C-alpha cells in the first residue's frame, strides 16, 4: 500500500504533523518508534506548553497528542524504522520485515541531550537532573543549582537560571571555559554564579530527589561534595539523524538542514522538530515545525498530483 504521508517519529513534532496531515485527509502512517514520545517522556512537569494553565505531565501531553492524531485518522505504529530509501519514488521506509511506501516522508526523529553516563544521573533524571533551563528553571526559585558545561550554552543556561535560583554553580572539567569571551565575561560578572572549574561530577547525590553532587578534581583526584537541589546538563545535544545520514544534507553536528518550509535536500522529504533545531529545542517549537512540515507536504502532494 502506498501512503500519502509517512511520518517517522512520535514526539510533539511527529504527532503535530500527524494531526495536520490527518485533518487534511492524507491518512498518514506514523512510525512512532518503540520509545515514542521523545524527551517529553522523561519530563515530569511541563508548565510552558500553551493550553495547560496548571501544567501537564510530559507523558500525558504526548498521550493527548497521540489521541488527537488518531481521532482524525492517523495510523500510529510503535515500530522503529531501520532503513530509508529516498533515491526512488515512492519513497521506501523499512521497519521490522515491512517496507512502507510513501509519496512524501516527514522526518521527526528528535534529539537527545548528551549525558554524563552516571547511574545516579539516570536514576535522578526528571527528579532534579535535567537538560533544559527554559523548561525547568522556574521550579528552582530560591534554591541552589549547578550547571555542567563550559560552552556558550552552559553560560546562557547559568545566566538564565539566576532569574530563579539563589545560587548557580558552574561545574566544568577544564580550568578554562570554551565559551566565547562575551558569554564568559557576562557569566563571570553575575554575582549569583559560582565556579567549580577543573572538576568533574563523579556522582549525583540524593534520594528521591537531587540533594548534591560529588565532585572530583581532575588534577589531584580529591573528592568534595556540593549541596544543590538541581543539576542542569549543558554539554550539548545529539540529533537522532543516523537513520538519514548520507541521505539528507546535514550540518557538521548532524542536524538535518531544511528550508523555512521544512523542505530537506530531497523534494518530497520534509523534516521538523529537534532533529533540525539546534537553537530552541522546545516542545512548542517542535510542534510548530511539525505543523509547517505537514502543510508543506500537503502542498507538495497537490502540486505533484
């Protein structure tokens, strides 16, 4: 069977694309993946998504999006795509032992934050360990938090968090920051930012929530504890673009390149959400770009009928 639209991904971008495509009577096939939902599945509380004045649990928000897409006729399968072939039309998308054919494809595979790789980090993820100051900063009013990282994003996160936290400690493995001079100077001039340079996080402390960090000096190996209520990772994101590597044009970090209409380097293939967004990485911006991708796919189909 040939589908009008195949959507790869089951986060806010993919499900929003599915809602718009389904309402356009395109009957999209959504291959949401075994771990559908993206980064929202590890977010305990979302307070900045419009329409939820009291906030909403991340998995509940994803579930609502899925139900809305299905209501309009989207077919959703929780299968992982293992291969794509965009060299011929209809496009081929392979999952398990099945090859689906689509006149258009929307890639919405998301991104994942780089992590420290600590068992304690995984255990406390969403319980004081997070990767998004914009999402979670307001939960730490009057509290002490830490940011790990030494680049521009870490400085930006640290400065942003001082709007809420009483103290923000930057933990970085090197004695020098990688951030641009203007960003580093801005952070250093902020009286609410403290520094733990030449240190790595050996363990995240706390149960059931974060209560501190165990730091290791990179030169001496000496251990010390830092009392904080939250840890913000600012060591980068990894776009989930390996599926389309060498197929679609990407930047040097692996983000899929698109036009303002979410068109990729292959006509008829669109991309949206965090797999293209290296700047904002919010559920609402992912949803917005999913809307754009679906409308662009609909117009492509009309023009190429």
